[in-house]
């Protein structure tokens, strides 16, 4: 089944009168998965179309330039992950000045009612929408009869009495608590990007690396990680360093990955770096010999 992608909410007639789960779904963690799975059950029960509505960019990044290092997953990753839920359609709303100025009622009337005509609307308990986030689940409840939909609120997903949210996961990524993050995502946290040319220092000291920019991803704790790297035609374990390369007085933040058992030019190729475990914090070494010695120890630990 092909998932139809709409870059606005003008749904084809065959996708109207269905079930829609709405949210940013940044990271698509277990809490998001709960909302989507419940929406899917409803659609299957009544044999009606099932889709997701999300926003691009993530609204907080639109409103504040400071939040450029924010994403848990890229839009491309989000699309791939959502496809696994066998959606009939995915609506990607361009979050811009015009859209952000819609009042909560205008969003319900112009988007939900007139364009999607959906029967059931699934959101999480903390869902906010409309100009200055004035709309919430009470607003959705208030307009149910008028605009002919049923709003269903999914209770938060909790782990050890903690509500699992994208903010919580970002915090754990920044702390380097990757094992916890992976449990809450139900998969390995992954940064994808195009391999860029570096200064080939890794190659010179016997540990060639593939370098990618973090772009708008949330910045994890600086240091060394055991990783799994996927690319076209390969899937290999490896070791990655996120940081500024203090031994070389580096200025730019980079993700450098030494892939085990692969020796080919990957410049300009897309790779996925999946994080498995934090090994150690980034530090400055006295000289290259000390650095090489430490890298050997790191690789040994990563392989283990």
C-alpha cells in the first residue's frame, strides 16, 4: 500500500471522513506511537481512511532561531518511520507566518472541517494549536458537534512514573543517555547526512572517518559512541566522535565516524549513524600518540 503525501490539507475525497492523528511527532517516540496505534485501531474498526497530520518545520524552530539544534529526527526519517504504520496518507502542513496566525477556531473550521472532513481526531493530552497556542483539548471538545468530528485524547505514555515527551528525550540525548533514548524510541537514535570532506587527519593517523554535519539535530553529549552505520549496500558497526576535536583546536562541530571493515570513498554519499552506547567524553590529548592510543582503546570497547 502506498502512503499518499499531501503538502497541504486538501485531501482527495477517498481520504476524507477518516481518522487523523495530529502532532509534531518529533522523534516518533513510544508516546507518539501510542497515539498513532490507537488512531489506527479506530480506522480499522470502521474500515475508514487513516492518516497523520504533522508540521514542518517543527513550530518551536519557526518561532525561535535559537532552537536550530532541536530535531530528534529529520522530516525524511519521520516519513520513513510513519510509512511503517501503513498510513493511507500523511499531511505535512507548512508551518509559516500565514499558518501560525490562524486562530484555534479557524484551524478547526478551515483545515479540519472543510479540508479533511475527518470523523475522528486523535491528539495527545498536551496538544496546543492555533495563534499563540490558544487552542487545546478543551477547544477541540467544544467544537466537536459544530464541525462534525469526535476528538479522542490519548493519555500520556509513562515510564517509571515519568511522562515520555520529545523534550524529555532531547534532554537525555544531551546527557549522552543513549541507551535510555533508544528504549523510549523503540529503535536506535539515528543521525543521517551526506558525507563531507574533512582535513583527512583520521586517515593520516590510521583511523579514516566519514564526517557529517549535525545540521538541525539536537546536539548529543560531546564524546565517543559505539554506533551502527547504514549506507547504500552496507550495514557495519563503528565508532563515532561528536565534538570540536580539541587536540587539533577544531572550531566546527562534527560527527566523525570510523566504520569497521569498510574501506571505500563515501564522499557525498548518504549514511545513517545509529547510536548504541556512550563510551567517553571528548577530551584534549597532549599529542597524536596519546590520541592514537586512546582511539585503539575506544575501538576495542566499541567492538566489545
